[in-house]
């Protein structure tokens, strides 16, 4: 495991974590963390401790919506739509990169070009520590769920379908 990289994406995540005074390190792994199962296997934690960062698009407004879900859960899009008060749809790779600044598979919960409406799966709250993507499919960082809520200004909700 390595904790230093020249990746601009990873550096944006490090900078965002520093701005929020979080004492955590970005860890780069040889194995891919593109899926929750891959990440859990590489880190050695439960799949449920992996934070899936999913970007959706408001169907009416066109605005991005960030959903931070437990790796063990499938997101109930109808619940997210109700929270957004508009239907949501899947975002394509170009939309995800434009609004998050990251490619799919490495979308971090922090370090975006602009704030997004963010919803956090209540199931992540049952852990002391969860792991989130840090800008690439090989980089992660650990964070307490309460800190995740604080640094993302996210709204905790029941999102599992």
C-alpha cells in the first residue's frame, strides 16, 4: 500500500480532506477498488463499509445528485427522487466527470468542482469507520460516518431498496 501519488484527482481529495481538518490518509492499492466487492477485498473490510459514490441527474432540473450508499445496498431511486422532489435518472460518464471531477469508479465524496445535493445511506452510520473512493479506482480513504456527513453537508436517509 502506498500513501503518495502525483495524481491530480487524488490531490484534490487530499486537499478537500485537509480543508475539513480530517486526519486521514489516502491509500493507494495495487488492486482495483472500482466495485464495492473489489474494494472490500483489497482493504479487508465488510462490503457494507464501502461507500459507493453514485451520481444521478435530476430529470427536470438537470442538476447532479450525489448518493453515498453502503456497498452492500442497492439504492432505491424512487426514495432519492422523493427526497429531491423530482425524478432522477442515471448519469452518463461525461455528466459524472463534469460535475464530480472524477471518472466513474473513482468518484470521491469530496473534491468536486461545485457542491452537489448529497444523500447518505443511513446504513453507513452503523460503522465506526467506512472507506470511500479517493479519486481513482485504486485509491481510498477511511472516514467516520459522522465526518462524512459533515464534510459533504449530506442528508442521512434510508436509501436502500
